[in-house]
């Protein structure tokens, strides 16, 4: 089933995708969506399970808030750090090969994570899962670009993006059901049979493709990017733990991370085989698209992290009920994402993405008005609004990124797209999680004066820690419950406002730099497929 990329040399007006591949393109898309589903589903399941994992044994593994953040960020940072390499390997060795390798490693990591006995083990095995995911995510989009003709790509990408909504829906509900009937590790073990099915279908249906002129692997660039991101995010998380962003333990790794990332960019500009070709960013539309992805996921991932605690710790919903409450967000994505291209054709990517960003900002800002008694229907409307906004951001910006590059560079383009999304999400969890943690600590400290010093520090770390201490103290700890709820809601309000500001910034970036409606393409004299002009010196909408 291997199909070399030399097919791109086809004459103008002929089909670039082989007929046998073209006939089964929708079945291939279904397999790619299954692969994407399992990778995204894992994170959405984990968001529902954070409260359970934070509980003492035997219910959970007594993970602290910073350890929970690292359980998310270890996956995301390994994922983001290796996306450049995986994209280059896919273009060089074949996208099907790296897809099969990635899904295998992801399955092994899932099985190991399921039987973690300490937070440290969970963080390590989540990193293994991130390694596998780094080879899956860019390959799915790269394969999609090589099995669909250019005119069908926006529709296929819309469906591909809609599968994220399906994962958001299936993940929390599946996680809730598993947590009500099994131990917390089942949320990872459930990945294994899906991985086996995906592997079999990939081997059968997915064609292989590669770049006929691949570059060398940029190992120094990859190492610099990983080191810089880890240092930066570690510093931010320590800031939340210490409730101070001026402590040397925070400033040194944060500034070190920034310096390393600057060195990474300078190195990539001078390298003849860069992991990240910075010349892509000379196109304003390309830069605006990746910036929009990073900003919207920065805002949303931080809110997703604290919404689980709001729904379960403050509102008292079970993990399953929390998953069901997020359903409107997923439904909106599934409904609108595949149809986003129709709105873009009429109004242009600039107007559609700006409106989507503002809808997300309004949804995030709404959390600043929520309290412990906010009617559930209002929460559902807000989740639906957020999902609708996301559905009108992801497909257009992904199309802009992918069609800005030649088809043979699909792996590299997909890596850039997913890297900025994952880095934005990781920094969102770290920064907004730190804001939540430090604000909560400042609010609750005044109510912990009667506790012993060691217990006071533990109780002040998060709402889960405070409630756990209150339960341990019995009747003497009842006076901590109401202040804990109030402190968390105040911290949530501050974090929600910060998230909304980031989303508004994303709307400004899109409105200024993303192109408006493109003029109709001429009927004759169209650019030759595979050339720079066909790849899109200016990104179509």
C-alpha cells in the first residue's frame, strides 16, 4: 500500500492522489480519526479523574496539585518537544511507519500508567504516552493531506477537527463510568483495546507516503526546544507552589528556559536542516494561524483544569455527572467543525476565526460570574458557546497552516500546528494553574491559623488538600469547608478573567494578521500542483 510522494509530479488537471487511495479516502479518514480520538480522549479522561487521583490511597494516589499538573505537562512537553522530530521522521521514513510506531508506544505507556502506584510513576508513564502521541498526531494530519485532493482538504480537516469534539464528549463520560465501577487506573487501561483496533486498521487501510527530498534530523534543535520548555514550565509551576513568582527557585528555571528557547530560535535560523523552519513564519497568515491555536489552547486548557474541581469539589457532582455536563461543548464542536468551511467560504477566515475567538472569550469570562449555586443550564449554555467558538477556529487555522506548505512537507506542517497547540495548552495549565493555586493559597491562609505549621502548609496548597485535612480533623475541621469553597471560587474568578484576556488577545491577532476573503480562483492558468504557488504563498481561506 506504499505510495511514494513522487505522485506529486502529476500533470496539471490530473488527480494527484492514486485512484485506489482516492476511492478509500473516507475509510482512511475514519482510521485517522480513531487514532486522533484515542490520543485526545486520554487527556479529556484525565481531566475528569484529577479529583480521584488526588485522593489518598486506595481511592487514588494522593497526588498534589503540582503533581497533577505535571501528570498533564509531562505528556504535553514530551509530545511538543518531539513533534518536530516525528514530523521530519514521517516525511523521511514514511508517515504510516511512524503512525504505527507511535500508536504502539502510546498503548504500552497507557498500560504502564494504569498500574502506577505513585505520582512519580504516573508522571513518567504519561511521558511515555506523550512520546507515542508525538508520532501519532502529526502523522494523522500529514496522511490526510496526502489522500485528499486540495479542494476536499477543508472538508476533511473539518471532520478531523470535529473528532476532537467527539473525544471531548466520549472521554469524560467514559472516564466517569470507569471511575464509578473500577479503580482510577482503568482510565488508562481502556486505551489498550482501542490501540489494538487502530493498529490493525492502519496496517490494512492507510497508505504510506514520504518526502522525496527530506532533510537531516536536527538533534540539537530538538534538545534545545525540550530543555527550554521544561525549564520554563517548571519555573511557572514552582511559582504556583510557592505562591511567589520572584523566588529564585522560580526565576532561575523560568529565565533559563527563555534563554534556551531564544537560543533555539537563533540556532534554527542558521541551520541548513532545522527542526523548525522559521521561514514559514514570514507569512503573516501562517504566523497568525499558529498564534491563534497557541492562544486559544492556552486559555482553554487552564479553564479545563480547574473546571473539574469546580464541578466535583465545589458543586458536588460525580466524575460521570461532570463528564455529562461538558457534553454541550463536545456536541457544538461535532456539529459545527465539519461545517466551518461553508461559513469560511462566505465570510472569510478572518471574520470567522475572530468571531470564534470572541465567543470563546465570552465563555471563559462567564466563569468569573459563577458561584456554588449558579443554575446548571447557564453552565451548559456557556460550554456550548465555547464549543461553537472552537469549532470555528480550529478547522480554518489548520487549513491555513497546512495549505501554506507543499504537500511533501505535510509532516513538518502538521508538527508545527500541533506543537503550538500543545505548547499553548501546557503553558495554559502551568500559568493559569499557578494563578489558581497562588490565589487560593492567599485566600485560604487566613482560615488556617489554628492548624499546626506542617498541616497548615499542606491544607493551603489546593481545595482538595484543604477538604482532605478538614475530613481528617473530623468535627473540628468542619469550619474549613465553607472558606475552602469561597476561596476556590474567588481563585476561579481571577483565573477565568485571565483566560478571557488571553482569548481576546488571540482575537486581535487573528483580526489583524489573518487574511480576509480570498478572490475567486481563475478558471484557467491555475498553478501547477506541487509548486510553491500551489502550496500557497498567500494562504487561501
